[in-house]
């Protein structure tokens, strides 16, 4: 079990994964610009988007008020694990927070993750889901749910605009945050914080997973195999998840097979992780979108 809480001192790196959804990305960057904790950087991990995403990042670069970098590779299908690894290698912070490009954060998101950080532990957060209608209104009308009061969310819950309210609550759970210390299920990379040194131990995400599904579970399992425990960020770090259509799941069965094989053993290192990228730098075509 990990020791006592030890908040991060210094820079936190927030890695935002995105793919051809610049309206949602703009809302996420806007919410990051509102953070009360100012000691962080943003790395947009772009899984092959078109030029509009690069333009969105550039438009928000000065407005976020911190280092904002755009990491991109060619669109060869879903390769979120690999582009996240590229972003980790480019990050300057010792503590990495992974966030999806359709997850809006409230102003205390960074500071909550900073305060929950603990040696030899990773922190998994939760989320509320917005309905298709409310998502459309947020993006079309420029609504800013990161600023809403709890009462406004209650009103949206009554209208069917959000699926739950619990992720918005703040509770001092203390030791209960590690009650699922060795449980990999339910942990998602849309709201996940990991020490850089622990990512180095397991060699980051496994890019051997191609197509949507289970690459985040694979990472969590290997972290636990390495003796790094899970700490729940529920009732502290909840994010506001914009609705999107279901991803192509044609690769899910094969990815589930790979995960099942991992669960049979005690492997720690990714088959194709960050070390593979160090050995093979970005090609000219992968250095940025055309």
C-alpha cells in the first residue's frame, strides 16, 4: 500500500487526447484556462486529426496562459495509446494527468489532482455524461458548464441533460480512496493521473493495441502488477463528459483477447511502449498535419 499523501510540487502535465473534434477540444481548453492552480502545461495528443484541430490549439495557446503543445501523428486508425506515449515523452512535468478531448473540467481540477497525488499510486477520476441535446447546446451556444453551480446541474438532471450528479460532489474519503487498490476494472484514461516515473516503469501505454478498446485497462493492469496502487479520485476530480457517438468497436474482441492474456501473468512492460518511440523518432510526415 502506498504511503501518506504527498501533493505534487512543481509542474503538472495535462495530456488531452483528441481526434477531429475541435469544437469539444476548444471547450476543454477553455476550461483548462480557468484553473485555479496555474502550475501546469497542456499537451494535446492528436491521433491524426485534420488541420482544424491544429488551428484550434494555436488559437487557444495564448489564452490558456501556459505551455500548450500539439503532438500529432498520421491517421492510421485508432492509435490513442501511441499518441499519448508521444505526449508523455514531450511532457516536462513529473506528474501526468490524462484527459480526453471531450471532457470539460471544473476550475479546481488540477489542484484536486495535485492534492490527491501519492507516491506509488495512480488516481482514477469519474465523470458525468451530458445528453446529446445538452452537448449540442453547450457546443453550439458556447455554454460553459465548468462554471455552473450545483443547482444548475440539478436542473439539468431533472430535464434529462445529465446522467448523474454524484461526480460533482466533494467528499473527504481519506483511506477509503484506496479501498480498490488492486482493482483494474472501471478505471479509464479520460481522467487518470500517474507519476512519470511509474509510467517509465511500465513503459507507458501499449501501442500493440490497435483500434478502440482496452488499451487503458492494459496500462492499469501493468501498473498494479508493478506494485503501483489505485487511488480513487471520485468525489474530487469529476469531469463533464460531452456526448459522442459510439466508437468503431470492430477491434474490441481482439483487444479483449490481448487483455485476457495479460491478466494470466504478471507482465509489467508494454510490448510496444514509449521505448519504441525513443528508438524511432517522428518521421517527416508525422511531424505535423498537412
